[in-house]
């Protein structure tokens, strides 16, 4: 799997006894997740059909075709499985938009233009997105105040950590 994969969702708990699963979708439009070729970290391929709300029928895609997950026990084994889509299957972002995955590897600069590290991870634990900048594992909120400039084409972001954040020397 050399193609760039984008995390699109995570399989949650089973729903009922017939293999349906809750799926937490990270796409702007959750119904779009059913349109993408999905895979997990191990390379297993899946397709998804939304049943209602965040509940889906998942099928494993094999060389012989689709095999629906219809058993609760099998569905339980998929809990917390991350679902990825190939970057080239996703729509191009609009002007002034980007995928969070685009930030990883970008240089982080302070307001004076001095490089302070690289963005090594993007975290979102539910209370808002934050960027991890290394070296030093500096965490800054991904807000317009803390990251006023993101220049994807030039490969850098300007980072202004809030006063509460201690910047490693």
C-alpha cells in the first residue's frame, strides 16, 4: 500500500445481533463514506452501506467478491478498526481548504519566520484538533489564533502557541 491513505472513520460497537456496526465517520458528509474504497491498516478491504444514523452494514471485499458481516461475534472483532480511503479517491479540497493529513510533515515556523520544528501528528480527542510539533512534542490547538497561516503549497504553517503553552527551548 504505497498510496497515501486518509483516515475516514472508525468502526464502533456492534448494533444488534445481525452484524450491523456503528461507524464514526470523519468525512464532512458521512453518506460519502459508502462511496469510497475502504481498507484497514492490515490492507483488508471493506465496503459499507448505511442503514440509519451511524449504523452500517459492512462487507469485506475479497478476490471472490463481497462478503457481508452478518454475525455479531464477527462484528465485535472489528470494533475500533480504522477505515482508510486512498487520497486519490477523495475530492480535491476547495481553495483555502485542505485535509488534516496534509499538515503532517509541514514545517512549523514562529511569527518571525524561524523554523521551530515539523508537524508530526494531528490529534482530535473530541474537544478540538491540536497539532503536535517536534522536536519537543509541542502541542498547540489548531485554531486561527494559534495557527494563523497554513501554506500547503509552500509546506509550512505559522504557529503562535498560546501563552499557557510552554515552548521547549
